[in-house]
């Protein structure tokens, strides 16, 4: 349960940081791809850990 919560926190932090840099570097095409991918990965980690937490509680 603790690992799921820590994973959710890390995932949301990675997603937020990726979005911040995505907005900051919006004019550079390569940066948009990199930071967009990082944001999606962070969001995927968050969702995966949320699902894991829900199944652990049940």
C-alpha cells in the first residue's frame, strides 16, 4: 500500500514537471516531443499505481 502511494506521488510529480517544461519550451519541436512523452509516462505511472492501490484496498 505504501509503495502504491509513493508511486502515485512520484508519477504526479513527473507529470507536473513534464507539463511545466512543455509549456516553457513550447516553441521547440523536439522539446515538445520529449516533455510530452515524459508527461504521459508520469500520468501512466500515476494511473497504474492508483489502480494497484484500489485493488489492494478491495
